[in-house]
C-alpha cells in the first residue's frame, strides 16, 4: 500500500467480485487505476484476504483509513462454493496443475455425505505446496515451481459448515464456511482421499468474507464504467460497515480529542472488550475496554 490519503479521499470499502484469472494484487491495482481515472485523490489501498487467480468472488478492497481494518478481514471467517473433480489429483490441487495421481474410483452422493462430518469442526490441514506460505524466507510456490522439495507443517483450522450441494458421475459441488488459514484446495484433496480416490478443484468462488457477501459485491467491469462516469464513490461502502459486529461507544468532543492524542479514557466496567468510538456519526477509533480504562487499539484520521 502506498500514497498518502488526500483531504477528500474516500475512506471505506469496495467489495469486488473478483474475476477469474486475476490475482488479488492485480485486482487492487485495477481498482487503484479506476480511482485515479475517476479523479479521486490518492489514497491508501489494500485487500482483506487473498484469492487465488483461478478463484472468483468476494474480495474486500479497503480504501484510505479502512486499510487499518484490513487485518480484521484477514482474520475473519470466509465462505466458499467449490467443485471437486474426482479421478485426478494435480500438483497445484486445481485445474492449472499437472496430473500427479489418478484413480478410477468415483464416489456416490451417499458416500460423500457420510464422510463430511470428518471434515466439520476443528481439523488439522496440510497446506498445498503451491501456496504463498514462506519456507526459510521463500514462498512455497516459488520452491515448488523450481522443482524443490516443499516441507510445510500441518495447521489447525476450523470448518464451521460443510454441505454437499450437488453431485454427478465425475464431480461434486460443496459449500463451506471456514476459519482463517483454511485452504479449500487442501480440503478438496483430503475429501477425495477419504473417499478412496483423488481429486482437484475445478471451481472456487468466495461467497462471503467477514461481514461482506456477494450481494454487496460489484464486478470490475462495473467499477471501470463507474470510474469513467466519475460515479465510483457511489460504490464505496462506509468504513464502519466492516465493524458491524462491534458495539458502538459514543464519545464527547473532548473525549474524541483525547483518543486522537492516544490518551486513555475512564471506562465503564460494564463495557469491556472491543468497541468503535464515535463522535456523532464520525468514527474516532477502535478502542478496547480493559477494566476501568479504555485504550486506543487503532485510531482513524477522519
């Protein structure tokens, strides 16, 4: 992220319905170009959770002061629809890779339904070799592409919900709600192995990221058209939309000034944990109530 926000710069979210074939960093760059074409001031910009180039769907793009909340999006639960084609496993675990294993076994819908409880709740998962995780300072996918051995550690993730949507002779489509750090490609691989076969992901669509769902997402084509018409601001959601799950704390102008200076406030023991301090309708800071004190977690320059 770069560029200092201007006085009239937008601060909020553009929820992109990321197209197939575009990386998350490329998507951010495309939105940045649109903002520039729309004549808006320079603004910090970042995304709230990487999506593979072959995946589509919800990619929250944070603008201005909302970039301070991008980390919360990274930590949030995500929901996906995905299709697994059985009979072939690839080195990338998706349709882009080379086939490394095959099987004639084709599971039935009943067999698939029977094993889903194994993958619901807390599980241990081995990430794909083709991932952005770092091994000795290098990206795993760079090592894998260079033909080097990739040694990753299993990680604890949580599958909150896993549902079979449809099934045919060669593939099955699922819906899943998962914790941060979950790799759907790994989940697909492991489901196939549990069914005594192999498989890979042929379709992956993120339907939700934190509080943002497909209903609020906009295509890159529409953002581009809005930029040409200089109406892109109409598609920027308020910064506070990303904090709908946090209780509000009304503060006086004097208290708002103190928070902006990084000072602590005298709190209410009945109001503990994370809160959004608001002076009227203006977000002042993300604060935390700790016993008798309220301290700033992240201040907003609005």
